[in-house]
C-alpha cells in the first residue's frame, strides 16, 4: 500500500461513514496523508478528522473514532491509532513491501502515474529561452502523468529545439539535468560538470544506479536465479525469515537495514510526482531520483550471494527490489526527458 493508496483508503472510510449516517459532511476530494513525524506513532498520519470536525458538528476525537472503526481490518494495515486531538496514525503490514515491489514491476515506468489531476487543463504559452523550453516540456510530461490535460503553444504541439552545448547523447542529458535540477529561483548547474563520471555528479549517480540494476539482473541470471518479490530477510543471515519478536528470531541484525530507506522512497514516489506536478516543480523529481539512487547504491551490495553462499528466497526478493528501484529511476528520468542507459 502506497501513501496514495492509503489516502484513497481514508477517503473510502469517510464515504462509508457518510453513507451509513455516522457523519453528515461533504466528502472531501482528497485526504492528506503524511509520513509520521519523528517520535510519532506509526508510519503515516492524517489530520482529516480535525478538518471534518467543525462541518460534522462533532469533536475531532469523535470523527477519528468513527473513521478508525471503518479502517479496521483493511488489507495492508497492521494498526490504526488515534493520537492527540484526533490524528489518525497508520502502521503498514510488512507484507506490503512485497506488494509494493510487485506493483512497481507491474506498472513499469508508469509507476506513480495517476489521475489525481484529471480535469485540470494547463496551456503553456510558447517560449524561446532554452531553460524555459526545457522546463515547460518537462512540466507537460509531468502534468500528463497525473492525468492533467497539458499542452504547449496554440497548436498544442511540443517542438524540438537545439540547446547550447548539446550535441546529443549524454550532452543533451547534462543540459536537461542542469536546467531541471535547479529550482526556478536558482542558477542552473554547470552542464560541463555533469559530463564527468564522478560520485559528486548527481546525474551520473542516478544513471549509474539504474545501470547497476540492469547489471545485477544479468549477474543473477548467471548465478541461476531471477527476481521474485517476497520477504527481504537480513543480509548475512541465511535461512527462513522469522518475524521480529517471534521466539525464533535471532535478535538484532548484524548488518544495517539498507532496504528500509529504499522501500520508503519507492512507496513515496507517487506522492513525489504528484507534488512536483501540483507545484510545477520538475526539480522535485530530480531530487527524488537522487535520493532513490543513493539508497539503491547503499542497498545493492546485499543483493547477490557472497562467497560460497547459495542464492536464497531473500536474494530473489532483494533482486526484485533492486529491479523495482531501477524501474522508478527509468520512469523518473523519462519524465525529465533524460535517458536511462543500461551500461555506463
């Protein structure tokens, strides 16, 4: 279950409460769901009960209680708790990690696309300045990915342009990243620095991270296994997965859990795309891709068996997660009009 799925789940709970007469309010068009703040309860939180309290003529705690009853037992939710004046807090089931990976692989590079902006019409005036052209073209793709009707110019066509310093290939990618990664009020990056294959080069890290996922798939096939979403297990701990807290669980992991940051970023990717579209900010997509790439590069070392270790279900699951991360990187780069090379 992604944050977007959770938002829809909360909305359905409101709709059920209205339909059965427990609440008398207009069902909002969307329910805001955010990651829980440090020290908070659960993984995600929503303040929808507070916003519905006044129109419902009831306290926020009452509204939260009504919604909590209708959220019990929802697939993918481990727990729903009420805190403070009426916040709803959600903890997801661990099995949703595998569901997330399956969902990404099924959607392909369209993962994160949706219809949240369906009915929104955006018409951009023709522009000539190089940076403006690239930003507008990226915004058209970004808005369309969220269901908006977006076009450039009176004829609605996107026209090709030649950009200074871009002669095709990675040069074009560097110019696009230089212009799109910078926020509107910031100076563009130096395209020349983005041509240098170095870890300080954010474009190189993103494209290299994608290429690593392709190489991991090749290496895994050579070792005789393929990706299969499932329990990720713990690096360095062969054997069957045991739920933490179970008497058979071996205790604290010997290695850092590199999967959690990556899973969190992949789960939040649809909201990142939607936020970028709402705010007309392609730089948010670039920053999201950098975060995914960095988390993936930290995680990649756990994917393949080491030494005499035999491929296990956990390796297949980690390979599927790496493939899903590569899929997200390719999709995000496509939105920005930048290539995702299989080899660097």
